[in-house]
């Protein structure tokens, strides 16, 4: 399906992210109430609806596979010439590999590799024939962590697209292009099947190392310098450096065969699919992303149980501290009612005893003491009072400087409790009760 209004109506919703190493589809748009990925093409003139264009659009609509991003539509009018495809919220494979917060176990990596192989095997068997722009930024991941291929087909849309030579700084897309294609002055936008296999080999290096294409050369060489060395015949050919211990030997061998200098020495994707089945046998047959997710969920569940126990213990400790604080500021009977969530109803008693105390000669003592000595004295005094209070059913109503006011439990024999409390403090105070 194609709509001339698809981009025009969605232009207000476009969001750009144009860093060189970010995913290719950094634009999104709204099409018929659905979020779609937008691939803008820099054409100078309108795309005419010729017979070839209609055939290409029909081929894109008929390309249906779980590892192929669904084609939604296209816009053919300048300046909004663009291709709309299924939006995958997890971003590109490049984004996933560069996300340090994701733990990519080998089971998960093999699942991503298998998705690429299955998608490319299907694509090579269709009328489209080849991808031509296979790279990690054109492998997108949906919400279920299923990898899908995108940005292929529609050669008529792309043939007049502005050409950017590899010598221009920032043309990283040439890092995935096969050397025999780089040596051509004018390469078909559809590429070749052997060229796709070479691109797959570079993607394998990215997945194995979780580093940029052509690591470690990309750390100290410009993109144009790397591409120039790939074009120049060398013995051995200039390729990424991947230690043999970085992965199993079968996968390392597959990677090096894919980026062989001679295209005829590279395997087909049908052959690669067979080789991946052999590699997957160590993981109990065909690797499936859902199996990996279930295994990770089980691991997270076990970790969560331990975390819940730790958090529960910490919560109970904080609850105990808050209850102790509550008992210090409120009578125990009132605190118990509040803990239960009940309303505190005022009660009337026939008799209560209130104890007042004051330190004799405190003013004169302060005049002959330093401020810190006064602070230490009052701290020790109030600590002593609080320690004694904890042994009796007594509530401290308030403290004003050196004047303390306390009341025993209202249901108790107040006068006797006050006498016992006063004797246990062991302090010389002036007191009264009533």
C-alpha cells in the first residue's frame, strides 16, 4: 500500500536522532494511528509510478516473514520521499549490542544470529533476491526480542538517491560492504547474495565482541582509511581482529569464511543455516528467544526471592524503630490504637497525678560552666530520665528548659508510682504533684 499523505500527515510527529552510530531508523511517524519507522530518501525529484515501481511495491507487500520487518507504505512526493516499515521498539541490533545494561548470554546471541540467518535465507529465496544494505543498524528488534531485517528492496526508489563516497567522513555504512562491491564505481542498490554473506560476517564480529564493526581498527583509524585498506588487496585481507577464545571455534570459522576475499569461497545462507544448527546442538537444538527469556525469568525469580527476603527484613527493622519512636512521643495505649488504625477516643478519669520537676540551682551552675558542659549535663540528665521512664508506665508530657512534666498511667495508683519514680532518678530536684 502506498500513500502520498503518509509522511505529510505524520510530519508533525517525526522524531529525529541522527548520530552516526545510532540505529538507521531514528525517525518515527504516525500512520493510521500506528507508530511506524520512517526511512527518508534524499531524492531531487518525485518518484514516478512506473510499471517497475509498482512491481517492486508489490514484491515488498508480499514479503512476509517473522524475521522481516513488515512493509507499510511509501511516500513518492518531494521533499518527503520515504519508506514506511514496521516499528520495533527495542531499536536496532547495534543499539542492543551497545546497551551495557543488557546481559547478552550466548544463548541470547545465538538466537539473534539465527534470526538473521532465517530472515536472509527467506529473502534470498524471494523475487527481491538480496538485501544490499545488511548491517547491524538495519537489523531491528521488536518488543519480544525477535530480530527483523529492514531497509531492503525498492531499487528504483534508491537508484537516484544522493551518493556519498566512502572517503566522506562518517560514511560508516561502507564498513559492511564487500570489497568486490566497494571496487565498483556504480554498484546496484540491491547488492549481491555473496555481498550479503560478507556483511553477515562483519555483524558476527559485532555480536561476538559487542564492539563496533572492524574493532579494534575503528579505535585508531578513520572509516575512510579502513575502507581503503579493505579495497586494497592484502595478504591476508584486512579484516576485524577477533581472538579465537572469544567464541567457539565453529562460530569463529563461520565468521572468517563469510568475509573471505573471494566471493566464491563464502557459504550461502542455506549452508550457513545448516552450520548454525550444528553450532546450536550444544544448546539442545534450535535456539529460541523465548527459551532464553524463560531461563532468564527463572534466574531473575530466584534473585528476586533473595531480594524480597532482604527487603522484608529491612522493612521489619524500620517498622520496629518507628514503633519505638511512636512509644516515646505518645502514651502506649494511644500508640497501640494508632498502630491498629483506630481512632483515639478521649477518656475521662476521676484521678490522675502529674509530676513536675526542676533542677535546683541550675541558673548559678550555668554561670560557672561552659556551654558545652551545660549541653552535656542536660543530655545526661534527660537520658537518665528516659531510662527510668522506660521501667514505669509513665508518659513524659513535655520539657521546657529544665522543667519536666510527667504523668503516670491514668489507670494506676499515681501517688505511689510517682514516689518510686522520683527515688529512682537519684537527682536532687524540686518537685510537686497534684
